[in-house]
C-alpha cells in the first residue's frame, strides 16, 4: 500500500517539476493534493487506476458544494423545496456517482467470479474485503450488504478517505510555509532518519516524531472534520443539572474546542507543535478536548491509513521542495462540510 501512495505522489511531483521548469512556481497545493489523494484512495481501496477515479472525485466534490449550500435547511419542514434547482442538481449528481460506483462493483464481482489469479491481489483492498464479506460461508449467508449499501459504503469511504487527509496535508504545508523554522526541522529529521534512501521504509516513518507533532498541531488549528455528530439513544444527565433528551442530535464544534483558551491556554491560536512532545493531547486540560479522529465506537476507521499517507506524502514533498506563502494567498478558512481554504492554497514551490 505504501508503494501505491508513493507512486501517486511521485506522479504529482513530476507535474510540479514540469510547471516549475516552465517558470511558474505558484502551485495551488490544496487542489493538487486533493486530486492526488483521490487517486490514492481509488488505487489502494478500490483497485482503480484510470480516469474513472478522478471523475468520481470531481463529482463528489461538486456534490459536496451543493449540499453545503442546502444544509442550512436540514430539519426545516419542506426545506428541500426552498432551493429546488440545487436539490435537483444534487439528486442528478448522486445518481451519476451511484452509476459509476455500481459499474466498479459489478466489474469486480465479475472478475472475482472468473477466478482469475491476476485478480487475487485486488481482493485485499477495501472493496475486495466488502465483497468477500458478502459471499457465502459454508453455503450460508451471514449479515450481508445489499448493492445499495455497498454503493453507499464505497461513496462514504471515497469521500471521507481522501479529502480529510488531503486537507490535513494542505494545511500543514501552509503552516510550514509560514513557519519555515519547522519546515527546516522536518526536512532535517527526514534526512537524519532516511538519508538519501528513495524507498519508503515504514520503520523510518514511525520514527518521524517531529512530523507527528506537526500533524497533531495542524489538525488542531485546522481540523479537516470541523464537527462531530452524535444522537442520544437515551436520556443523558449532565452534572445532575441538565438532561439531554433521548433522540437529540448533538453537534460537537471541534473548531471551537480547538481554539478555546480555557482548554488550551492563552497561546491557543499559535502554531506550537512542541505542545505535543510529552502529551498526546497537547496539554489540553480536558481528556475529551482533542478529537482529531472522533471518539468511541465511531472513531475514524481509516486513521492508520491516514497516518501513513500523511507521512509518505509529506516526506516526499519536503525532500524535493521548499515552500513559501504566495503573495496571492487569501486566508479565509471556511466550513464546507470539511474545513477548507475558500480561495485555494497557492504556495511558491522551489526545488531544493
């Protein structure tokens, strides 16, 4: 899996080198990294290596923008009729995405049924595991997923599995461009542990301690998933003075918590990766105050893949390039389901 991530990243690096050599050093890293992360999730989880993967990512992103503009009406009676045009656009896009994913699932099923040895490797990815779990065991079915549920699972993993990691990397590059001292520290750490070795060694990745501190601080300041939702399944008493009724939908404001000085101190808005040196919670004075991957039984199942992708991509980029903030950059983070830079993230990228 690491080799697939490396291959997709190196293809992006080649595009960057071509653009830089043509005299244009300004690159919108958010746009580039999101596209590459989509290719990574398509390859590692669905065995897709063609334009269909990029098409699915583009349509999911377009659907995200439409849904963001209409979520203000969620829960409002007849809310879907307040913006009929956007509602119809979202429905059309949803059907197109479903059709693309259904073709992927059908083709994989047909390949699996052919018992072709060349297809055995693909059965180890996410889609392969989902389909294998749906097969008969000793002539009996366990709890299986319908085709509709398979499509929904793929859609969720496709979206959640690429954009959050890509945004974490993008915001990290922004912070490193602003705080060049930490960019230098990470580059030195990579050289110290990996040297000139071009192969990605998992043991080396686990030794990148400063990179882990930087990642934790980046997703604290700019959490890609800006809120967490839960629903109360029973009446919950809080401090004996307040009761959350059964069935209540609860939205946890992760951005607000991560910028709360009562939890983090007066330096809450400062970029200080060193706060995570001896504390996995970064010195937060509440054990539930730092939730980069959610919590409990619904904690992000893809967090280990996210760690691996983050470290591989950042290691390759920092080994080849120096990053500076572009004069055209406009700082305007906005919640569009995820936390994204409103006007993109243009950086000046220079080869080392």
